[in-house]
């Protein structure tokens, strides 16, 4: 790997801290960040070969904005994964001083700041991600409590500090993933705050929102009273993720594999729980729509019957009115000197029949309008039911896939446990053989001492014999 730290030409005592900070800081716009297994790899853009790794078709590999988005997404992946693994290994509630948790908030702050539009104020230009976060309260009423709590905190004076406090409260509420998905789905509202090529406006933002689901297995207890969130410097500590190229081989120990499998299993179970809740909600909505559809069908049938009855009554009134008109004409022709009272009554009755006919026609028009509205409502309900049914089928498929993956992880966990058990048995047998060899060595040492003693006795006896012969 090339030298990633910027060199200072003439360091002075007054700039030692700044130089040290510069050496520990790597700017995302000058490097390409990639994930190699469980580690982070950085390459300078000038050192990248002419045949780079294949990028997605919709991104220009030379576009610095696209490179920044990819870098931030990879950093978010590493920070979320590292936070989950360290929290599960720690086995306790996290607090504000936990280093991986602090780095996670720094990475999220960089992601939310990417592509923000500058707003001009009387103090100058200002960039803050507090504005997009306030949209969550309008889209999700549950977030109103968090927004109100942030506004009530006495120590916060800047929009940046309020945004940082909002992120911490959402993590403690285990709703950060849901809130991020809510605002990312409303690109029309986010366009007021972000540039078109910002991370929150592209698919990398949706990927990060999906990764945040895994943080629901973590319990965080963060105290923000007395913490200076307004003036904190959010610098990403790459030393937590950097890896030397000579150590790229992965560990194959049984305990590490079991831990990784258990972490994946917990993540899949959490995602499975979310999918089950979504399926249940959609099923309840489908049932409610089916009931409403049945009710509207019954009302439509009643309205159709009413329209038929009114049409029959209208025909009858038309026939009676035409009969009365013909009768009055014949009577006027036959007897021009007929009683005026009978003619007045006939005209009055004709007027009443005409008014009744108009009333029936108006009611018929109203019923026809209601029928058309009901038919339109029926079509919209049928379309909505079809969409909900398709979404339900897709979610069920995802749920089945998650169950299959969970089963495979369980099998892997069992096989890893069996391998660990076999290794333990082999170690115990080797220890038994070692003990046996130790006992044999002790026996050989004792026999060697006896033989040496016998040799000394023989030497003594031989010396005595020689003396006697002399």
C-alpha cells in the first residue's frame, strides 16, 4: 500500500498537534475505499491502475461524487458491522464513551452531510442535516416525541447539535432504520435539502438504511446532558478499520466461525421479525379492504335495485301523465262548456304529476351519480387490493428465504460445534498419550538407574575377583 499520510515540509512546535491530526486523517475525496473481507482497504486515486475493478454500469469511475458515495457506503458497512460485533462480544449496554459507537455517529453524520445544499443566512452560508431529519416528524407521527425531546434539551444551540442528538435518541428507540427509510422514500421532499447526486438521493442511501436494521439488536443508554454536541469535531478514525496487505489471510479458528455465524443468525432473526410484522400489517389491511369491498358491493346492489325501481316508477308516471293529457284534450274537444271546476282539478293533478316526475328524475340522476362513484371506488379498491396482494406475496417470499437462510445458519452452527467437539476429543486423546509416554519415560529412567546400579555392583565384584587372582 502506498504511503497514505500527508508529509509536512517544516513542522514547528506550534503545529505539532495539527500535523499529527493531519497524519491520522485521510480525506475521502482523495482515496478509494473498498472492503476486503472484514477490513478496509484504501488506494490513492493516482495509484489506481488503468484497469480498475468493475463498477456498476450507472456510475462513472472517474466521478469524484460517485467515489465519495461509494466510500461513505463502505465506511457505513464497516462501522455498523464493527459496532454490532463488538457490542455482542461486550455483552452489556453501550454508553456514550464507547469508541465504535462514537465512530458510527461520525460516519452517519458524514453520510447525512453529503450533498447538502447551502442555505444563505445573514451570518453567511450554512449546511445542516437537521432540516431533513425534521421531515420525519411530518411523515411518521411516532418521531414527534424525539423531535420534541431534542428541542427541549437546554444545552443545544446549533442545528448540528440537534441533529446529533436526534441520531442518538433514534438509536436508543431502535427506530433509526425505519426513520431513515421513511425520509429516503420521499425524494420529492429531500430535493429541497440535497443535491441530485447526494448520497441520500441515490441507491447508496437506501443500502445504508437497510444496514441499520441490524442495530436493533443493540441496547444503548446514552446520556446527553452535559455533553457538548455543538462543537464536537466529527473526524473518522480510519485506524480502527485499516489493514496491512501482508495480513490479508482470514482466520479459520472454530470459535471465530461460531461467533460470526451466531451474529449472522441474530441479524437474520431481527430482519425476520420485521418482515413478519410487515406481513401481518399488510394482511390486516387486506382483510379490512376485503370487508370494505364486500360492503360497497352490497351498497352497489341496493343502489342498482333502487335505480331500477325508480325507472319503473318514472315510466308509470309518464304513462299516467300522457293518459291524463289525452283525457283532458278529448274532454275539452267534446264538451267545450264542461264544468270549470273539473278542468281545474285535472290541471292541478297534471301539475302534481309533472312535479312528481321531475322529483323522480332528480332522484334518478342522484342515484346514477352515486352508482358511478361506487363503481370508481370499486375499481380503485380492486387495484389497491391487487397491489397489496403482490406486496404480500413478495414479502412472504422474502420471509421464506430468510427462514431458509436461518436454517442454513443453524446447520452451519451445528457443524461448527461438531468440529469443535471433535477437536476437543483429539486434544484429550493427545493429552492421554502424552501422560502415557511420560509414565513410560519414568519407568525407563528407573530401569536405567537399576541397570547402572547393577553395573557398579558387577564392576565391584570383578575388581574383587581380580584381586583374589593376583
